């Protein structure tokens, strides 16, 4: 658990976008970055009001991969929802 907390603090400290890019490239494999990108895309699409079935069809993935994101956005204290609202406006 200590390593996780250290890593979370490191992410929070990085303010420069180019440094974050370099850090991602150093610690994540291309597949891991691709998985993160897909997770974020699914969350954005859910936040925008797209249905889980549409998202699954568009990305050719199972509904199971999308359900977790849907649950996250339904939580009242979701940091992810707050960040999406700040970046893209509240869900309509």
C-alpha cells in the first residue's frame, strides 16, 4: 500500500504536461496507456449521456467494462464525476 500512496503523491505533484507524458511513457506499457485511454473515453461518453449499449457497440467491448464507469458516475461523491463536470460541464 505504501507504494500506491507514493505513486499517488507523485502524480499529484506533476504539474507540467510534458513531464507527465514522459512519466507515463517511462512507467506504463503502450497497452496500459491504451487501457487508461479507453477507460477515460468510456467515462466521458457515459458522462455525455451515451447509453452503455451504444458505447459497447461503438468500442466493440462487453457491457461489463462499462458498468464500473456507470457506477462511479452515479456515486454522489465521485471525484471522477466532479472532474468530468469541471472539464465538460454537468451531464445534461
